[in-house]
C-alpha cells in the first residue's frame, strides 16, 4: 500500500507527504542536493559552512535568536545537518503550528542574509567544531577510514572541511555555491505527520512559487578500484586505541545492497551479533564493537569499528578478521532469522516517528528518484537467502580490498606497520 503522496511544483520543487493520522506532530524536512561531494578540493567544507549561515538571519528575522525562538516558542524543534551528498533542514512541531514551521523554514532557505560579520563569526565557530572533531577519536577514525577507502576523492574528504579551507572561503564563494546548488529542481520538501497532502501543498505553493529553477550539475568523481590492502596509523596520546576495518560496499541502487545490510546485521548489528558476542562477551577485547554499512550514489562501504586496549590491537584485529573469514563459510538459519527480524523490527520502530518518516521518503526522492515503501523493503529482506549472504561476503571481503585505520598511543609506527601487514598470522588472515 502506498503510504505517501507526491506533487511537483512548476519550478521543479518536489513535495512528498505521508499522513500519520494518530500523530500529534508534523515534521517538515527540506532536503537539498548539496553536500561535500559536490565541492572542489579548495572549497572543502563550504556546504557545511552555508548550512550554518542559513540560521544566522533573514530580512524578516535578522538574528538567529529570532529564527529559533519562533519555533521553540511553540514547543518545536529546528535543526539542520550536512552530509556527503545532502543538506537537510528540518523542523518538528505540534500539528497546529505547521504554518509557523513552514514559514520559518521557507524564510531561512529563501531569504538568508549571509551577512559578512556573521560569516566571520561562524568561521571561528566552525574552526572550533573542527578542533572538537579532531579531539574525538571515534570521529577521527571515521575520517581516517574514509581517506583510505576513497583517497583524493570527494567521498574521502571530511564533510566539515579543514582549517585551511574554511579559513579561506569568501562570501562570494558561498553565495555562488548556494546559487548553483540551492535550486527548487534540486530540492525535496518532505512532510510527515497529522496533515493531509492537499492541505500541505496549498500552503507550500505560495511560499515557494517564485523560487527560480536553474541548470544543475550532477554527479561527482568516484573510484572504488583497490588492488592491495591499505593501512593508516595515527599516533595519539589517549588511553584507548580506536580501529576501523573497512572494505568497499554497494551503492544505493545496487540490487544487493539489502543483502549486504543483512550480512552486516549478522556480523555486527546488535548485542547478539557475532562480533559483539565473540570480541566483547567471550574475549573481553572491546567495550564498543559494531559494524555498519554506507550507501552512496555510486559507491559504498562496509566497516567494523572497535575501541580496544592499545596492547591488544593486533589481537583484536586478528579476532575480527577471523570472524570476517568465518562468515564467508558458515551462516546458520537461526542467524538469518534473527537478522531479518531485527532489521524489520528496527524499521517498524523508525516509522513511529514523523521525522524518520519524512527523511525516509524525502531521502530516497532526492537521491534516487525512486521510493521504496516500508512494505517493499520488508518483502526484499524476507526473500534473502543464506546463499545470497555468502555470495556477498565472498565478493566484498577480500584481502586486496581491505583497509585498516588505527589511532591511539602507538609510539613506533613503522615497526607496528610491519607487524600488522608483514608478520604471521595477520598476513595469512588478510587472505580472507
């Protein structure tokens, strides 16, 4: 059963609505095809920079306080986020305040001032955000593994940018970037909650009808080719070592992406997964260990993260590689059932929240222009077999495609590099 409605305005703005009659809230999400993958190397971080500035004042609401207080004054929540392929502005309010939320979001999107003083102030704030991320080892290891997976490519760059690039981005560059990415034909407005489609569109059209469409540049450079294992070690004076093992995965449109997601659940999804059970519960090597998948337009990744005792790094890596090797050989019917039920259950739970519903439909529309409903995904997951899981594991878990990033109190980097790559038994285990 179709659970959403779609309308396209004359300027190309797509409006997706999903009515949740038992909800007392409404969530509005504006999704723009503007992210770090569409930036040049010199302007890395400009998407995130622009996102911040949209909240710094409009003609009608000259300060950030006036923007936020209009939403918080009615008990609502407003926020935004920038990713590699998307920038999202969202607002969640009680049903009677839908017009207020729509007015605020449209105002900041279409009438932001990008004041020069605010740009300089935000430049300093983002520099501190960059410093904060560099101080967080979980965040830093994520940066390092992306650089290994996609070296010298947009996907390998940090979304927030770098101190050097953020410090040099000008107001002219920001306005030019917004003009070429923030267009109605590159935007989806997705709404979920206690509101009807016709009611929503009737209120949206007058606010966005004068927004002019433009010529859009799509796509970005991606190269997943890898012929040998890659290692990156970054010594840091911290208590714990953080490591990430990753291989290239599948894109958003790959027919086996749901199979990989299910394999991920078997290996590292939840407290009954293989990694959690073996690495944490049986061996006591880590407090936090899990795996995850990422799907982009033309690429993807499958990764495993663990935080371990610095003296146990090699032991932990060997144990993780053993689990990766074993899953290619044996997956039980009970594991398959557990993974399916966990995946379906988490999906059902997500759909109880209006924000998740709005992002589910809006995200698919802006990225792939093809929307799978929850029942479509459930059917796909139910049909996955053990043999299909093994085929995917065999395809992606290879020694030549392996990437390992480590950060922590490692003093002798070169000797440690030798022990990880050249010495037995790790060298043998890399032959996954």
